C-alpha cells in the first residue's frame, strides 16, 4: 500500500451496531467511500440509518458515501474495547509496587483477580431501542458470553498483569473449570428484543415449553503464570428501572487491592479505588498513591486522591473520560496505524491473542463438559 493512498473501508454484514460506531467520525487516511456487503433485511437497514444520522447531524457531520451490495454471502461481527481511563489507571497502579506490592497468587476459592460484567439484552442506543438480530440468540453463530464479552476481560487481565509481555498459552495458562447457564426468554420478551413474531426455526433445540433458553452466561477459573483468575460474564434480559450494564474488576496485591467499580452507586461511571490490604497501613498506601498519581499528571491531568470509607478513590475529571461510542474511533485509529506500518504491531500481540482465545474457548468447552447449566437463571 502506497503511503499516500487512502485506505478503503469495507463492512461485511453489519448486524451489530458497533459496525456503524466505527464510522462515528471521519478517520484520517480513510477514503470517504465505504463498501457494504450484506443481505437485504433489517440489520442492513438499521446500519445504513445509523451512518446516515452521522452524516446529517448538526455538529461535526461525517461525509461517508456508502456503496451497498446486497448479497447473502458475507458475515462478520465487529468488536472493540477500551482506551477507557479507569482501565488505564488500574493498570498503572497494579504495576506501581509502592501502591500495589506484589500480586497475590490467590486460590480457586479466593482468586487474586476477579472480574464480573453484567450486560442486558434489551437496551437503548442513542435513545432508540436497539433490536437484536434473531441470529444473536443462536450460540452457534453468536457464541456464548465468555467467547464474546469474555474475550475483553481475559485481554484486560493479561494487559494489566504483564504489560507488553508475550503470554504463551501452552505453558503460562491452565484453565481449571468453567460453568454456563441460560437467560430464559418468554416469547413476548423475544418479540420485544428482536421485533420478530416468533422464535426462529433454527432454534428448536433451545426452546422448551414455549421459552427460549439462551446460554449466554459463563464463568471460568484459570491460572495465568500461577495467578488465580476468575471471570463471570452474565446477560440479563433487561436492566431494572434506572439501571444499566455493570462491571467490576479487582486485582489483589500484597499492599492493596486495586478495583474498578461501575454500578448504580457510582452512576454507572467506572471508578478506580485502592483499598489497603491492612487498614492500619492506610496512611502509607495513600502517600504512595499520591506520589503515583502525581507522576501521572503530565499524561492524565486533573487526577486526585480522595479518602472514602476506609479506602482511597482516584477522582477522574470529566475531560479524561471517553464514552463507549468514542472508543470505537480510538480503536479504529490505532488499527489504521498498524495497517499502515505492520512492523509497528507489538511482538506480543499475536501470542496474547492466542492466549486470550485459549482461555475463552477452553472455558466454554469445560462448561459444556460439566453438564452445561447451574441453578441460577435470569428472567
């Protein structure tokens, strides 16, 4: 590819709204004409409407020109994450030995790293109800929760504990156990979330007594270089009134544990907390944390330390926060940098990707071998 040639963007069967978010703003070096290959249907219509809204908005409109070829031969799903400031800070603090100490080894019962994410099938995006395509509820196409959202949790663990290091799944990882259970949807709920009139014909084995058992929930326990990790990925049907998706990530060190909490109490904004392993050492941990935050001010100005209920809260100014939709533009830019200069791709990228998918696929495999379900179900 010539350095001055614009990159051509091609979108294949955009069933997930993330595909449109990739075009939320114009991307440097990317041609304005985008080629879309997809079968005709509501997924394609929704995608085209979203991109059209970006072009027609009053502030900073985009200039995308879509060339659409309607063919049923292509299928691809787009995923992206992070650049989120809370995750970046957690990584910095876990690797600050004065604040965190050494990472504990933990056990299966009390892991050193624990993450939990709860998502909801029925939600709104930009104030508009977001219909899920019917194939989303076929785990043979969409995958189970661990193989979807769980990939980001595994990646975050590797990225935090062993920054810029290659992970060899053959000797660095041991997947110990996995579990899975369904979110059960009534016919009426399925109609609300998909707009379809009934369960599709390709899901007969998942429909029991008129209800869909959607196996989208997973738990996995594994060790990463001897450190015990547990991940729980859950999908409920709909958030309670005033609720949203929630997330927590806990790393336990010899001096403190560093947590990201995103829940109703914090207005669903991810916040960073440092909790001393021994409450008597609060003053020492606070002093170390303040030194660490001061060192980060040049990159992340405006950070502050607050004491809250026996722990320490890292206050993040609004200017440093980016929304979920903005992440896609940031990820897109980073991807394009690698595309223009393949040699800039970090050497650990490929082995760590293999490690990530080893954990998720092996976790699902063990869950199915264990019998496939537990008593917990979400209505």
